[in-house]
C-alpha cells in the first residue's frame, strides 16, 4: 500500500463542500503510544498511522465557530460552541491518512444529536468553557450526556512563539485531510481541506483530564511529547465515501 505523504496542504482538494466551519484557539496535546495499543480501537479497514514506529493520542481543545451547510451561511447560535476531542491517527487501504475520534465533547446538544445520528460520531454533550487572559488559555469540560459523568477536562496553556518550520511530528499530528468513522455497517472517510496551519509553541501549565481514559484508551503517563497552539483557520468538509473506493 502506498501511503500519501504528510503535506501542509491537502493533495486531495474537496470537490464538493458538504460542511464549512472555523476552528479558533486550538490547543493540541499529544502522547506517543505503541500502535498495538490502539489498533483494536480503529474502524475496520484502517490501521494506526505511525511516525518512526509510534502513533499518537491527541487531546485537542478549541472553539468551533460558524458551522454551516455547503460553504455557508453559518447556522446561528447552534453553529458556534466549545469542543474538546480525543483522537487517534489512521490510514486506510487507499493510503489516505486521517484521524479517528474516540470522543468529541461539545457544548451544544443539537450538533451532538445530528452528528451521532448521521455519522455515528461519538459526540458528547458537555458543559464547557474557554477563556483567555493575555497569552494564557484555559479550557474546561464536564460531560452531561451520554456519560460517564466522571469524564472531565481542565487544562491551561501559555502561548509561545510562532513556528516557522514545523517538525515532522508537528506536521504529522496537524496536517490531516480527513476522518475515518464507522457508520451504517461500513467504514467511511470524510475529506477536509484548509489553509496551512498557523502554529505556535505552547507550554502546558495544568492538566486534569479523564476524557482519554473515558474514551477507552490506555492511560497516558507523563507530560505530552508535543504541546501546540493555533489561533485557527477555516475548514471545509466533503461528503463521506468508503475507503479504498476513491469515491
């Protein structure tokens, strides 16, 4: 299988927009784990994507802004909310690199219900907050539905200098041009595209998290191997297709 390169811009532009949105004030935390630890958690037809023999667990907090059909307009109120997701990194039989979400905590119930019903994405309704004081951002999340109620997150980071030349790891965990999900008895791939990430170094100040454990992942011990911040960018998703078909 020929796996596509990790590239700062997609080599598979979205031909027909299905959903548009903006991601603001993102913090990326990542831990290295053995591929064998997460392989059973990925959808059929996909395997862990690796860099130098390791794969990664990602914990990403941000604000979703202006979700809307096609290329707009945005849905008022319901299309803007805080979100924190736990994700893994996958590659399918067609060689497409993507992410697999183990959980997506969001602060609006309606988007949670729609995403769970249409694509079986593991969205969870949570009470959430994102605040910024100077160069320090704080994210909090407490799950309401469907549980467990013990799934919480509180993290704070200090934003550092802009990154001029990302490392291979920083590109690997951010330059992702799709997601894999299992829905309606088959594995689907949803492509996306966006501009080159504006990335900053960041310092993790505090972290109190049970989302990773609640997502069925092995406990990640020690500090993350990568801490990044981005002010954000616009994103477009295309409609789903089946990995390996090219459709």
